[in-house]
C-alpha cells in the first residue's frame, strides 16, 4: 500500500452522519482532503514497517508521523487524521447546536 502511495497524490474522504433526536432526522456530509506523498526509498520503507507506526492507520501511514514525506495539498488536517472537526462544527451549526467550548 505504501509503495502505491509513494510519489503520488491521493484523497482522503470521511463521511459523517449526525442524528437529531427526538426527530431522528439524519444530517450526513463528507469531507475531502488531498495529500501528496513524496517518493519512498526502500530503506525508509523497511524502517517504517519495522517501526510499527503504520499499524491501525488507514493507508498504512499516519499524517502525524513526522518522518513521512506526506504533505497536505488541500483540505483539513483533522479530516486526514480521522475526524473532520470543521465539517462537524458546520453540521452542528446547521442543527442549531453549539459545540462545546
């Protein structure tokens, strides 16, 4: 998977669905971010796989892993790590719910 991302751009898409109770009316939306992975050398891949940093991460890599040559081109960093906070804030506002301070 890492080899397929190496030297390429890719997208991260996250779906969110909030339910307003008691009406049980869903509000669903998606957020999309675009990233670019620099080329990965075989020695780096060996190190990264041995490190275990890839475990439990979509795409076998973590945006927060500082040694990865991964940069955000467009979109939200919070979307990339799994919870699009800006989108959720807008959705809560649409439901007239203030997020916690």
